[in-house]
């Protein structure tokens, strides 16, 4: 009987399914996996995406798909995704221990030492993974020959860990169009209401709490305008989405490139709505012509990382924006009918309750300017490689010695130990209150009864936030408890 040629690669996005998962997007889209898939398929490999493990049905599907599989790839970020990725990898090894498993993404890149030590991980990809995974599968096909020559690869050989040199960062124009079919075939989604796209990678700024600049060594890589426009046209013609979410860390880093995109939008007669990430300082001054053009081109929302209402904290984290930039960006964007959406963080090293009070003051100002503004506050969290980590270690955090230890550093239950008890309790409550306070960003559900309950929770959140009323906030403590319990069951 002829031996079956293995040419299938299974990919898995380890981000846990949200509590209030969207009907159209039950699991988050991972553009990194779509990028890997497009390269692998272009070179003749079959690629399948495995849904998040949450049922016996998914495990049965995994058993079926593992037949003829050459390699399993897991994409992972710090926190809960680690537990989910380990759970998935364990399931793969229980079904067939001979199938190699490779981890990649932000966390494995920046903490490859702990990742490769895990018993369920055979390979780790550091940095850009497109050509690394392609060379890896070809090497496995040839009985693991030339593993030592694959730049960006970490692997095990006779119980020893081998770390190859990093691969040079490549221009992203070299890589093919994202393989959206990988995702939509997996979840049988049709038609596509919203699509996520990224026209660049990396970030030129130096925020000390962010892993993006560390991952890309503060490099900012972007598609040429020709490639960007070709991709946009492919998306429109193939999927005709109602909206596009530009997932670039900062879509407006190059004002000239942004204006060229808007001109191209009008030239092609596009109708899709869109939204993107932006910096407050870039919208602090009212550029009337540009803002009118944004509105004309159906930009409906801009997402800003404001981080703090404390001038001292903004300077400490090297955000390079002023308090006035936050307020002015809200006024300017709102004036032209575009919804501003802000995220804040509390719990940075050296942060005090007074700093948190200043953040809340800014949040209330934003809501007063535009009641539809998005405002969310997250608890500060650490990840490997971030510049601020050195200060966190001085203040009592012990650097994790295993992949599993990194799993506890996620936003829904990690609260920085250096802030006061009162500060911690406030953060736990505010993380939830702010996530429901704006009707434009509050969670929704397709079940009408649950959706009615969520709207009541929104009203409660809005009342508490706008009136500084946090006394006896038992409902939010209860929600925090059940949310933690939800994710602990998934470990």
C-alpha cells in the first residue's frame, strides 16, 4: 500500500472565544495565520484552520483533520491564549504524538526560551513567519534536514535547544494577499459584513508598555500604495463587505499615504464604511479639508490610544502626546460626524489614585463632548520584551520561568501588585463599567433577552461613570467574578 504524502498544515489561533462572541465572527480573525496560509498554499500545501476548542465536535473535527498532517501551527499572545494554546497542543499530541507542533506570534517570539521548553512545543518561530514556516515544512518533508540553516527558528534536537539567528525583516510587499478563505471556509460565513485588513506592520513610536515596537525593532513596514490599493480592490470585488477595519497600529502614520488612500476611495466609487487606529496628536489640530474628506469617504470611527489622563504618566510611558491632544482630537473628530473611540490603561508602575482620578476626569470630558464616544479602561498588563518590564521587576514582579506562568498576565484578572488595595478594587470595577458605558462600544448579543439585559447594564454603567458613583458596585464585582470563572473553565 502506497504511503500517503503528507502536505497538510493545520493552523490554530489560541485567542479564547469572547464571552459575547459576534455571530459573524465567533472567533477573532488572526491576520498572521492568514499570511502564513497564503504563502503555504502558493507553494502547494493544503492548509486548514481549526476553530477554538470548546466542544467535543471540535475535537472530532481535529481528529479527522490530523490525518495526513505534516505540521500544526499555533499563534499565541501573552495571557489566556497561552492556556488555550497548551490545551490545543496537548489534544494534538494525545491524538498523534508524532505530529510536530510549531508556535509563533508575539509571545513566542519575545519569550522563545520558555516557549520551546514546553513539552507540547517542538518548534518556535521568531519574528516574521512566512518564509520560516515554508522552509520548516520543506525540511520536515526531507526528514528534518537543514533545520540549522533556517533563520528565525528555535527547535529541539536530542533534548537540546537550538536557537538559530534571527531572520532579516523583509519588505511586506514580498508576501501574497491574506488568505481570507482560510477563515471564512472554517466558519462558513457568507455574506461577509465586515473584514479586517492591515496595510502595515510595526510601529515607529516608543511606548514603553507595548510589545509591537520590540517585535519589529521599532521598524514600520507598509505596503506600497500600489499593493495597498490592489488589496483593497480585491477585498471589495471578492467580498463586498459593508465595512473594513484597518488593523494597522497607526493607519495615519504617513499623512500623505492616508490622503492617497482617500483619493483612491473616491476614484473607485467605493461605498464601504471603515474605521482605523490613530494617534491623538495627529488629530489635535482641525485640518478641515482632511476631516471633510474622511467623512466623505465613509470613515465612521477612529480609535485612539489615550492611555492616561495624567501628564506625568504619559511622559513616563513615552506616549509623546499631551492631555490637550486627547480633548482636541475628540472635539475635531466629533465635529465632522466621526465617532472617537478611546482606550485608557490604569496600573502603570508609579501610578497613584490621583493619576487614576485624572484619567476618569478626561473620560468624563470625552463623554460630555460626544455621548457616543467610545471609552474603555484596561488594567495594565506585562508581556515579555516590553521596555517598562525592568521597572515592573524592580517593583515585585518575578519574571516567569515557564510558558504556563505567563498565562496569568492577562487583563481580566491580573492587577498590578504595586498599586494600593483601593486602587486595585477601583480598576476591577472600572474595567467593566467603561466597557459598557458607551452604547456604541458596549457588548451586544443576538439573543433578544440577553441583549435587553446588556442594555440595562449599559445604563447602570453610564450612570455610575458620569456621576462618580462606585459605592456598593456589587453588580460589577459579580460580573468580574463570572468572567474570570468563564476563562478558568477553558484552561
